[in-house]
C-alpha cells in the first residue's frame, strides 16, 4: 500500500524463497543418491499381512517375524501385501515403504553394524497394527 | 446481533430462524459442543499411552475407534462449523448486507450437521480419518464404516452449500459503494476458503461414493481383489484434503487479521499482501497433494514434482507471519485475552510450518512419515494455529454475542495453560516421531525414550484438559452473570468497533 515502503517484506520473501530452493535442491540430490540400488544387492521378498511379516531369501529360505542378514552386504526388499495396506519399516536404517496389495514396491539398504533392530508396521492396518513387529538381526558371517 | 442472551427468546425461535446471527449462534454452540466431545476422546488416548500395556481403554478396537472419531469430530464438526459461525456473524456485516445471500440455504447447511454428527458418533468407525482402502472395504466393520461414509457425505454437501453462500454474499451482495479491495481481510479469508471448497470437495465426494459401492461389493474401484487400485483412492482423497488443510487454516488467519491490528492499535501492515497471500495459497495449495504419498512407491519424478509444489506454497504462509509481526512492530499492544491467543497462535503457526518443510523434503519424510512426528506437525496447525485463532476470536466476539464480558483472568489462565500444554504435547510428539514411534498404535514396547516422551505428552494434554474446563466454566458463567460489556469498546482500546455492533436482528 502507499503510506510506507514494502522493501522489508520483499527482502523477507526473497530469503524464504532462497531457503526453499536450497531445501529442495538438497533433498533432490540426497534422494537421487539414496534411490540408486547397488548392482550386487540380494533380493528379499517381504510380505505383509494382518498382522505379521514374512521374509523369503534368494535361496528360498523363509522366516517369519525375524530377518537375518549379513553385515556389509546390500539387500533389496520387494514388498508385497496379502490383504490391506501396511508399511515395512526399519526405523534405524530409514527403511520405509508401503506394502500395497496388487503392487510390488522396492527399497534397499546395507546394514553397517552387527546387531539387532526393530521392524515394525507404520501404516494403519487394523486390530493388531500396534503389534505388527519383528526383529532384524545383522550377523557377521566370518564370526 | 448483540445482546443475544440479554433478551431471552424461546429456543425454537433461534432454531427455526434463518437470520445470519441466529444461524451463527447455532453453528457456534454445536461446534463448541463437538470441541469438548472430541477433546475428551483425545484425553482418553493420551491417558492410555501414558504407559505401555493396556490401562484404561480395554482393547485395540476401541482405541482405534476413539482416534478415528476424535480426528473426524474435531476437523469436520469443530473447526469447519466454528469458522462458519464466525463467517455468519461477520461476513454480512463486513460487506454491509442485511443477511447472507441465501438465508434458507444457510439454515439448511447448518441443520445437516447434527444428523451427520450423530451418524459419526453412533457408528464409531475405526478406519482412521482417511478411510484407506482396501482396509475400509474388506476389513472395517459395518455399520460403523457405512455410517461414517454417510456422515461425511452429508458434511461435504453442507460445506459446499455454505461455501456457495459465502461466495455469493461477498461477491454479489456487498454494498455497491464498496469495492472488492475494501472488503476486510476476514471476509477475504472466507472468499478464498470457500472457493477452495468448491474446487476440492467434489473429488472426495466421488471417492466416498465409490468407497461405498466397493463396500457393497457391486464395484471394485479401490479393491485389488477386483482389479481396483487403492492408490487411486489416496490421490482422490489427498487432492481434496491437502487443499482442505488451507480451508481450515485460512479463516483462522483471517480472524487473526481482525485481532492483531485492533489490539496493536495500528492498521494492518499490508492489506494487499494479506489478500495476495490468501489468493496465492488457494491456487498453489492444489499442487502438493501427493506429499502425503511419498512412501506409496511413487517414482522419483513424481516425488520431485510434489515436493516442489509443496515448497512453493511456503512463501504464501510465511507472508502472513511477516504481516502480523510487522503490524505489531512499534504498536501500542494491549495483551487482552484475544490478543494473547492470536500471538500464541502465530508463534505455533511458524513452528508448524518449519516442521512441514522437513516433511516435504523427500528423504527426510521417510523418517517422519506415519510416525508421531506427523501427528505433532498437523496438530501444531489444527490445535496450535486454528484452535488458538478460533478461541481467541471467541473471546473477542463474546461481548458482542452476549452483551457481557468474560472473566479476563480466567481467559488468561486458559491461554497460558493451553499454550504450555500444546508445546508439551506436540513438540514432544515431533521428537517421539524421530525416535520412530508409529502413529495410531494402541500399545508400544517399553523403550525408555518412548515412555518418557509419551508421559510428557500426556501431562501436557491433561494441562490442556484442565484449562478447557476453566474455559467452559468462564463461558457458561459469564454469558449469564458476567459484567455488562461496553459494546462500543469492550476491550478499552479506543477506536471504533463498527462491525458487530451494527447487525440488526428483525426478531429482536
Ligand atoms: C497451513 C496449514 C497446514 C495444515 C492444517 C496441515 C495439515 C497437515 C495434516 C493434517 C497432515 C497429516 C496427514 C496425515 O494424516 O498423514 C499433514 C502432513 C503433511 N504436511 Fe501439513 N499442514 C499444513 C501446512 C503445511 C505446510 C506449510 C507444509 C510444508 C511446507 C506441510 C507439509 C506437510 C507434509 C509434507 C505432510 C506429509 C507428512 C507425511 O505424512 O509424511 N504442511 N499436514
Ligand atoms: Cu499396520
Ligand atoms: Cu498436505
């Protein structure tokens, strides 16, 4: 409006826009790197159903509720659902991907340390959603 | 409009009235009733989560029903009808017209709310406020789910009717001497939010019907077992409901635009920038819906597009914050209760937006999505910004509605306790999300950090609960027995209180 000049507002908007451009660019770059699946990643088929997780390794072995992997190797999860939507989540490794019936989503990770981590479901799936949990066990094959 | 309660009328006279202040009063009372009902459910949720294990809510199904009805109630039966209450009281006066454009339609839009509320509360569905298929089709128990669908259908129609009325009242009924550039910012906020409603709601209305026929088994739009796609529902839902979050927040910002300059005893820093930000937000708000869907398996390109769309809306919100701060700058501020709520709300609005930017940055969202972080994020808006703006405005309009003053000390205590409580609950929930606690869980493993954060949040919620009891007592007592207000200048800040005072109710 007339009366007073608006330059402080323009400076402020400029700063906000610059910040958003920076956040967007950083996020774009990070996501691009994170999504690149290594060639030698081993496939694990993950199936969610009310209210537990099943895992199938490349050699055909199956596990329920527990997932054993080797430290230092890369793994690609192929995520399926048998009934309703779930979300496969290993929070400590920022692994999160919805399990949606009729579609296969993929996500990968490479465990860096020996130890155990929680697996959980992060998408509401009904009665026992709160306890649709499992354990990731990262082992050292040489030990 | 003033002295509603000083000249008692039989209740049926108000109920069958189509006058805008009477319909406004109906909206006001029903929205506050639902605020308290929905709020009690929140206290039950927080009490249950104080410790791991089942304590006060017996089973997971009841818990799931409680958080579903909590969210549905506060969004659709408190926030939106409360805004309609304020709009009904003020918009006709601000555009200098005798009533809303279509008074009968106005009353009908209100009277759709009680049956819809009854359907939602009697059904008590469990499929969360977004009723995601295929759970909502193959797993959610009826008739609760079907009653919820019908309830939302009715509320959607009510919103659309209300929006048509606001748009016509503002654009067609404003006084011929008044240009659109002279319409106060509060009325502009109703114009923008109403236009968003008209564009956004029909999509969800269609999705609801498809959900219903899917549940009946006659179609399979979203049911993979019948060749449908659940992701299609997510797109339809968020195409409506991301813009809808601006429908919720814009009127609250409009209310702050009334309060802040009044109590700073200064004109608004920039009217034009306020109008521009409202209009910009209404348009850009439509470019970001799938930021709720990063983890559904979208391609890198899709995610990038919606991240850019989300970030593009941030400057428009930030402009409002600047406008408020610049208005208060060097003002002779009087911190009466309404001003405290408005200023507190702006501070929380700013923090909420900052958290939103983190959600929008796609790699970070894989940490926050569907954890308590998201619960904290949007509650800083719905509680911290929208409820704070609305409650502040309720104190502000109280003397005009009742002709009496509320108790100022109790109003301030209410604010301080609610502010502390809100920070304790929702900032803590952000941290809880970073620790990985999923949302919508009835019970959690005894991880020490999770327990500590949950306990802080529960204490905060109880503080809010007590403050709301003080609020209720203040409202009830003061509307009957409060000091008579000086309706020319109830807050003793000088200046002219032209708007509310001029409304004439023919039945007085
Ligand atoms: C202005 C008022 C706003 C309101 C009322 C609001 C409300 C919400 C709601 C209700 C959700 C949760 C959806 C769910 O149930 O999962 C949400 C999520 C989100 N909000 Fe906001 N929001 C607002 C502003 C913003 C802003 C300014 C940004 C970004 C800069 C933002 C970014 C996000 C993102 C990215 C999500 C998705 C989080 C996830 O689920 O992973 N929001 N918001
Ligand atoms: Cu689940
Ligand atoms: Cu959104």
